[in-house]
C-alpha cells in the first residue's frame, strides 16, 4: 500500500487574500525599499486613488512629507529593527479629505506591513467626554451648594470647594472617611451621635432619597445648621453603589426666621396691649433680641396731669439701678439725631466716633457706666410726625450691629409708635370720660385713615408687583428690539444678518402682543370671539399637541366621551387655557407622571354645566399659596422658567366667559383643576362660506386718522410701502372736513381713542354721510377691544403687522364692493 504525504493547501493564498480584502482594517505592504507592493479595498477606500496609481510607488512619494515626520521615522525603525510599532496620526490625502488613523506597523519577510483604521469619531467622542468632565468639574467647583460623593463603603471620595468651605475641612482631610465621622459625630448637647440614627447615612441602605435639616460640627467644635439631601447611587442591577450628599448652611435663614417670629410675636402683643409701660417694655425687649444687643433702653416723653413733661425710660438686659445715678441723655451730637427724628445712628465703635466725648462734664461715658462699644439708635416717630422718643441699643464688643439690623429696628420703631399712640389714646380716654364720644370719633377717623393707608399700601403693592413683572418682561423684549435696531443702523451688514435682525424685531413684537393678550385675559378685558362648540371634540383635537408639550415621560389620558358637552366661548382661548394648565402640570410633575383630562355634563341647582377636569400627579400646592396662583407674574418656578401668566390667563378667560374655576391640591398627591362653563343645548352652527376674495387692487387711496404723530407717520410709511396713496388727519373733525372737500378715498383707516371725536363716532358719521365709504378702526385700548363687534365696524388690534393692515383694508374694500348698491 502506498501512502502519500499531505501537502500544503493549494487554496491557502486565496483564503489569505479574501481575508485581507474583506477585513475592516486598511492594509498595505511595503518592500524593503518602502515601495507599495500590496493594498486592500479598505485602504483604497480611505486613500481615494486607484490601486494601479498606488502600487510600485514609495511611501514617501504617495505621502509627501511623511518621510521626515515622526510616522516616517517609525516606519524606518520597524524596517531596521524588525519590531512592531503602534502610532496614532493625522493623515491628509490629495482628494482634500483627512482623518485620524491608528496604525500598527509590523515587520514581515517582504518588508513592512501596515494595518490601520479611522479613529476620528472615537477621538472626537473621547474629547467630548473629557469636555463634559471638565464642564462638570467647573459646575461642581463653582456651585455654592456643598456636594459630597460617598462610595459603597460610605467613605468620602469627592468634595467640592463649597463642601470644603461649609465644613472647614480640606478634601484631603475627608477623603476615605465617613462624612458622619468628620462633621456629624456629636449632638449640640455634647453627646455622641450614633451612626444608626443619622438620616443622611440611611439613604444608602434604604435606597431612598433623604431630605431634612441637621446640625454639623465645625473644626473648632462649634455647631451650625444645614439643610441636606442625600441620594443613593444605584448600579445597573439596582444595588446601591454610593451616595451623593448636598448640603447648605441655613444659619442665616434660621436667624431670619427667628427675627420674623420675634416681630410677629411683638406685633401681636402690641396689638392688644394698652398699658404704656408694658408697651415700651415689650418693644425694648424685642429690640435687644432682634439686634443681638447686650442691653437696650427706650427713652420717651410723657405729660403728667399738670402738663409737666418728664423723660422716662425702660431698660432691657440691665438693671435700673445701673442708670439711676446718671443723668438722662441730652441732645448732644451723638443723641440729637435720634431725639430730633433725623434717622438711624449706627456705629461699630462709638468711642472712636468723632461726635463722641465732646461734652462736659464727663467728655465720654461717666465713671461706672455700662461698657458701650457697638451703638445703634432709632427714633420713634408717631403718625403725626411727633418724635416720641428713641430706642438705644449697645454691646461691649465692637462691630456687633450690621446693616441688616437697621430695617428691623425701624420696623419695630413703627410698631412701637402705633402702640404708644394707642396706649396714649386709651389713657386719655380714661382721664376724660366726659369727652369720650368725641375721642371715639377721632379714634375711628384715625383708624379709617390707617385702614385707607393699609388698603392703599396693599393696592400699591399689587400694582408694584404687576408693573414690576410687566417692566421686567417688556424690558427684555425691548432689549432685543433696540439692540436689533442699533445693529441695523450699521453699514456693511450682509443681507442674511439684516434679515435675521428684522426677524428678531418682528418675533419679539409678536411675543409682546401675546404678553399683553395674557394680561388682558387676566383683567377680563381680552377681546373674545365666543361661539358654540363641542368641548369634548376640541379636547380630542389638541391631544397630540398636548402630548408633544408634555413630553414622552408624562402619560396623558383623555376621556372626552360626552355627547352633549356644548359650550359658548372663545375656542382659541379655551384651547390656550388647556395648554397653559398642561404646561403647569408638567412643571409640577418635574416632567414625569400622569395627566388626566376628562369632561362631563353636570347639574348645579337648575343650571347645566360642562366640567373640564385636569388632574396631575405632581407635588401639589401648599395651602397658603393656593389663593395666589392666579395672580399675574406670581410663580414658584426658578428664574427664567416661567412668566407667571399661564394660570392668570386661564382665570381671566373663565371669568370673562361667565364660568368658574375650582382647584383642589394635596401636597405629594397632585392637583385637580376644574373649568365650569354653562352648557348649551343648541349645536354648533356650520361656518358660512366665505366669498371668494378678489385680488388686492394695485394701489388705493387711504385716509389715515391718527392723533399720535409717531404712529401716524409709521402708518403712512407702511401704507406707501404696501402700494397705497396715503393722506392724514390728526382728528375726527379734520377727517370729516377732508372728506367733505374730497371724498375720493378708497378706504378710511382710523384710530379709536382720540381727543374730541372718537374713531367710533367718526365711523358712524362716515356711514351716515358717505354710506359707501369703507372704514377700518384700530386700537390697543382694553375697553375698546372688549367692545369689539358691538359698534359694527371692523377692528384691527394694535400692534398690527403690515400683512394685518393689508388684509383688513382689503377685506373692508371687498365687503363694500359686494354690498348691494355699492358704487364701482
């Protein structure tokens, strides 16, 4: 039997060639003279040249400049030393394209083989990751919120600069230690704080976010309050991997809260106290507590039964015996401003004040006087302007009273003045009962004045809030308009930039118009166009728009099954109200939750109502804020996240549509809004077919009636640009005179609110004397817009656009042209 030995696979070269040609990496082979002897498809695709244009040429010919580069040196080193090298380099080709390549240069028998691939996208992704990391470091490094990161063993692995400032410890002192052991180990009473009792630490094992207030310990052993949020970090399997802890010092907030409580408590006490001595004692004690003074005094003038004046005082933080041996304050340079009601006197160190120590016999504080360095004095002035006396506060250490103490004590002095006035009135009433009736009348008058002042103050506060909000939003809009206008004045602007700035002005004007519309809606002065419609059908029609507004993480459920839910209202405002409530709900749910909109017909007494209910699963509204949510510009959102006009638009629309709005809310459970509109039994009428619009005639003669010169000039320029011939009149009487002299006008364009004859009176006169003359009115006044449709003339709302003016004039001219008996 003959055995043959197996030889080499005759197809091995084909297999190798197939692998080279189909692998994703680019490949080329250089002989020992650096000439290209082989190349695969991936390399040809990257290079862009044909294979025959590459083979036989040296690497240095194919890639000029490479020979002397670092990459060229690597090719030479591999060829000489026969050891592989890896390189990342940027390559450009003659076709104008370039890429970052990762190359493996490998010695082979024939010379050198290079395997390389395009890593441009990978490098870009790595750079984006690094940039994101840099930005995150910048954010965390610059935020005022202290941020700590704990690992799976609850040991600190990161603390930002704010955390170092909050705790007083450098990150290196906290690294690798539980935060509890660093700043949370001791209670304010000095006892040990067990880790098991720490709510911050429980976030990790309980896999739940913890929030609240705790007391941290400073390096010097002092304590300070913080508000914290501890959030567990979970890995892909849901297991806790660490904790993020945010904290901030709330010492000042606590101090403000204490001050508020003192003022509130003092105000309540003074409101019912009529004993003069008790009044001034309450005020003095409160002043010491509010200011942080060591002691305080209240000096005031009283008149005895014989008409004699006595200077009495009340002390807090000191005994009367400590002052009995000293004379009362005189009107020296230090005390005079207080007793003369000139204002607050505050000194970090009164002994260094140039006004101090200039009066004999003591030339300063008398021997044995309480030590005074920090000094604060506030005059107490009655509503009549009489300086009743002064509040004086002191501390033996310098620099105790800051600027924030001044408004607090001025407020306290105001409360004291009212209380003292009340106490004096009460004492006077006790001394003179025979004139009680007259005094009661006077007191009643004073109270009425005070109530009027309070009502005026509340009114001004509301107006201030409203005008402040309007000013803020309009100043933002005017900034865009003015800035764009300034740029448009420059020479050399490209047409693209000029168009962009013109569009910015136009878009901003539209936003301003929408803002005034929302304000008018809240004031119930919006121009509504009520019509009967199927409310359920309208809700269904805007469902998809609402879903896009809410986002993918909010589940929208709509139950619009109601066969007889017909109402009469403005459809656009009805839909806008639903959108505003949906946006409000989205923000209340932080972009994730469930929103349900349902509609039903119900009876209330003898009235049939259509109820639209909008219910969310948000965080709810605090009870004390419920009565403010419909106020314009009132918002609980962050700066830049909302104007505070959404719900006020809903409120104004419902009230103007003779409806009601109800709201129920529970913290943590969500909010339900109910819109109640009168139900209609009649069905919506089909829209009449509009007559075919005739093409706008070229030109036309327009009489512009406008009392404001700027608006009048703008209207003329606009009409001329639209191809009209425009003449002007500054009032209704002048317009009638022009018409009497020459009635060959195609249309009249008139403002409504003008001195003397209004635009509506002019229109009625024109209709009576020139019955075939079309007239278009324009106004931005709220009462005119509300009355739209009652006067029987077309009305163009200000601000108007060029397109709006052209359309309004065209429709008016077309209407007259179609009117029976119209002149042609």
